[in-house]
C-alpha cells in the first residue's frame, strides 16, 4: 500500500521561497501569477494492508516527524 | 559543574561550544547523538550549531528525534539547563522545548556577519551578567533563522519576559526582532547568534564569554 503526504505551510505563514518563485515566474514573462506557495510531497511504501490503519499510522508519522504542525499542515492520501 | 555537548552528523560548532563552556570553568563531556543517556551529573546540555543531518526534511527535525533526544527532553523536564545555538535552537523548537519555529530568512540569503543585539532580559542564568538593554556584538551564520511566531505567541513571550535577545537591525525577518527565547522556567535558551564564536579576543570579540560566565555563576551561587 502506498501513501502520499502533502505538507504545506499553514495559511497566514509567510512563504519567502514561494514569493521568490513567483517573482522568478514574473521575470520569465508569466505575468498572471498572483501567489505561489511551496510545499513538500512525501511518498511512503507501506507494508500495511488495512487502509484505515495505514492512514492512522501515517497521520501519526505526520504529527511526530513529517510535518512541523507549528507552521505546517498536511493531508494524507492512501493509494 | 558539568556540561555535555551533543554532536550530530553535520554539527560543526560542537568543538567551539565545548571550548566556550570549558573557558568558563565547566567540565565538558562530548556526547554522540546515538548515545541514549547523558553523563551522570550533567548540569547543562549544549546543542551546537551546524547542519545536523544535512538539514533534511526541516532544519533540526531529524536531530530532534535522534536517540539522545529523549534524554535531553527528560533533562529539561527535571529543570536542567539546555543551551541551543543556531541549529541547536532549531533542534529545541523541533523537540518542543521552545515555542515557535525557524524558517528560511526573509531575504532568502545565508547571512554570515557580526550583528548587534540587545539583551532583552537580565533575568536568566544566561543573561544575568549583562544589564537589561545592553548592546552587544555577536556573529550570526544561518539560512533559516527567521523566528516565526504568531502575534499571540510574541505577546506572551514579551509579557513573560522570555525574549532573551533582540536584533538591533533585523537580518532575517524574525517576528518581534527575536534572536533568542527562554523556556517558561527560564532554563532552556535557544538563540540564532553564536556566543561561542566570540569568547576570546582571538576570535574578534568577547561578548559571548559573558553568557558562559553568567551560566557558570548560577552554579557557584547555588
């Protein structure tokens, strides 16, 4: 079973890297970009076979390591 | 009066930090991240600067879950002193021993220079050797030193007099110009500037030595 975790900065936390990407896109002539937020995608191969148990396990991983919940939020997809 | 300095793969200020403690009279032990206990009788744990685990995932994130981490958290829980500098500050926030988080510098550049700080409180073992409001010069060298805290947290830290140092000219976008914060029992200090890089005239400045001597004084007095 595979899991995909998306980690993004929480709304309201400034993202200087995203802003730099937005600026660079503008330099390349992509003038229609109002905002860029940059995050991470983490893919996990799991031995679990139970979907609900796998999701609970991955959420625990997010809380303890994969995300810093002071500044980041996350979503978990089980595939 | 014993200090323990922890080394992670990628730490690079551990020797300077050990020297800083030793110059102030501490007996210093070096501890590897895979150790699971601190040396008996450890009074102060030092978490050094550097790039632990290559800054993978987030700065300090992997170090904060290394085998020695539980012993450091337990030491702090018993009221022990913990000093985290630069990457060590990032590790302390990732361990949950200090509030807030350190993000990429607002200017996106690695900043390496000596900066002016004001000592925001003299009410801690680390800062007792200065007068509140003293202006000092301490080197910084970081890419991710932008202290991030919401307005409520900044207000709480200020109300509880837990801001240890402030930048005179904010180099990285930190909320409230905060360069260092104390835990609620005032025994855990995290700071981005490097006091261990200015403990002798050979290093170009000696303001950092006041921090180590102040801390030593807390044990002499006790």
